[in-house]
């Protein structure tokens, strides 16, 4: 039987060689075309190959990277042969992936598929002193042809989306800052989270729900015709946790942070260039915007005082030493376009966060809804915020001194940063009673200092409490009859 089989194989190979040698080229193509059709009819599976490198410049394929991330989780559970490697920009110290020529299965909406990894090895270059081989990896997806529409449509989109999400989750997040027209970065490792933020539980939950809803609303923003971005304005006295809130946002959503220093930006073109170079899934932060720029919400008055004719688009006054000795040409309209203009839609899934200590100084056009969609006030420490700090610093839920502290917090203004400093143990392990007594002493001192300051101001003015209240109202922009300061001047 083996002798006869060998004779048949030899005969077939002989006739095939003769066919390739003497048969016309057109007849060969006709034969190959119909032979492939017959083979396809017998073999009902479809294969798709995803190469690691595509294009003339040998750039790594984004589709290949997404598939590699997607298969990492399933391959570590199914494959018998794995490759281990340390990825540079990943939070995981060790990453497992499929070894060469290994196969795993996947299931999507009841349909089973097979993923296989392979490798193309090119011939050794003959004229090289050191032999060099070129290896190119690829993945092959195999499925039945009756599921063609499902695989080519929904499934592949699902794989790419999940692969990108896994990449973002496992990446090593970065903190960027600008030096003129370019970004430089360091690894972002801030430990802040919403669990440790000193804030009321209801307000904290509201912010977290808003952030998570935004991160999952890609289809919603596309449907309503808006760029996938959202603006946050954090305002309050110094030491109330605005920077910590930004770090907690980044840790919750796994976003990078771009800390934009406006005083080092030369003009609107440079500002636009910085915006284009930011990535999606990031937070663009402008801290203390009331200090970085001359924005007070009274552009018309300032233009008259400075002799400017353009009331629509005043130049933002930036320190000369910060911009290489030249006056910055950044304008208010340039900043507004940076936030929600046409160029702001060039990347998706981004947060724009402003922080300020003086909310009333900002131009209304800068902080209106649509630009700064959500305004979050971070105020002085409340009793609920204190309990969070006590749990973080002292690991206690309640104490007999809490009643006294609650009473003093209702009568005294103290920022969470100041409260945290009093709760910081002087030695380890710390004594919770000593720390709480120190906080009570600090609150009582702050209360007494506030009382003495109020009495001193009253003595300097030399007026009755009623007159002090009247003068205070005029300072805040009110006249005797309750009209605004502008109306009083018009009346005069």
C-alpha cells in the first residue's frame, strides 16, 4: 500500500512540474482560480491576518497592539506556552502574552473563534558581515464564513475598543508641563483618591458620578453633536484641596495630566500647538488662573483705564520675564478657543480644569456653562470633612472630643490643610488624643485671632457697627439705596 501511495505521489508531482513548465500562463491562472474556488467550497472558514508592521515606514500597527492587549487576559488562562516581558510604560511589572505559533479561542455572542500567533522569518542577508534575520509577528483570526457580518462589524470593533481600554488601564500615567511650545513629562504617582478627600459624602458622590458618566458617554456626545470634553472650575480659599481633587480625578479615570503654564506661552499659535499635542483621556489643568492672567470680569473698565480700543479681545498681561523678555501675545479669545473652539475638538475624552482662589475676579465669558460646565466650591473644613481626615490620619471613627471639635468648626474658619497639619502625628505610632487636643487648641486660637482682628478693624475705622456694615456694603459695590456702584456713578 505504501509502495503504491508513493508511486501515486511521485506521479502527481511529475505531472504538476510538467504542467508548470510547459502549460500556457493563461491556462495556469484559470486552473488556479477554479481550484481555489473548489477548495473554498470545501473549506468554509475565513482567515484574517493582522501583521505587526504595516506601511512603507514599518510603523507598528495600532490594530496589532490592540489585539495583543485584548488577548493578554485570555492567553494567560488558555495558552500552554507563554512569553513574559517587562513593558516600559506599563503599571504591571511583568506582562504575559502568547508564544509564537500558539492558539487560543474566544467567544462572542455565542460564536466561537480562534486566534493564532505566528511569525514570518526572512532569509539571512547574504552580504552582511553579521548574519541578520528579520522577524515579523502576526495574528490570525479564523471563523466560519456564515458569521462574516458579525465578525467584520461588531466583533472587530469590540476587540479594538477593549484593547485600547486595556492599554489605557495598564499604562504608566504621566504628568506633563509645558516649557514654551513643547511638553515634558514625569511619571504621575500621586496617591490621592476620592476615599481620602476631606469632603461631604454626598458632594463627593455627585462629582464621582459626573466623572464616570462623562467617561462612558462617547456615543451620547456624538449623537448631540458636541465635542467629547467637559470643563470643571474648582474654586475656594487656599488649602482647600483643589490640586488634590485634580489628582483624585486622574486616578479615578486613569487619565494623564497636562499642567498648562500660561505665563510661558508666547502667543495664540503656540497655545494651539500645545493643545494639538495633548492626548485623549487626559486632564488639561490651568491652576490659579486668576494669578496667571489679568482676568477680572471688567474688561471694558480696564480697556478705558489702559487706553485700549479693542474691548472684545484684550491682551492678557503676562510677566515679561516669564516669556523670554517679550510681552505675551496670548489673547482672551485665544484662551476661549483653546477651551471650546474648533481646535478643542481635535482630541476626544478630555477634561479641562481651572482652579482659582477668587471666583469673582474671573471674566464671566471664561467660566460660563459650556466652557466650565461644572463649578465645584471647595470651602473651609466641615465636621464631615474632619471625620474623613481623622480616619485617614488617626484611624479612628469616633472620639469623645468630637463634640467639642464640631462646635468649634461651626464657629471658626479653618482649611482642611490646616486641620490635617494638627492631626499629623508628631511620633509614630501617634496618640489620637494628643492630636485631637492639639486641633482643639488650634481652633480656639483661630477663633480668638478672628475676634481680635475684627475688633482692631472696628477701632481703625472708628465707626459704629451699623456704619461698618454700611461701608462694607459700599466696598462690595452697593450704594446707600442698594443700587450697584455703576448705577451710583451714572446718577452722580
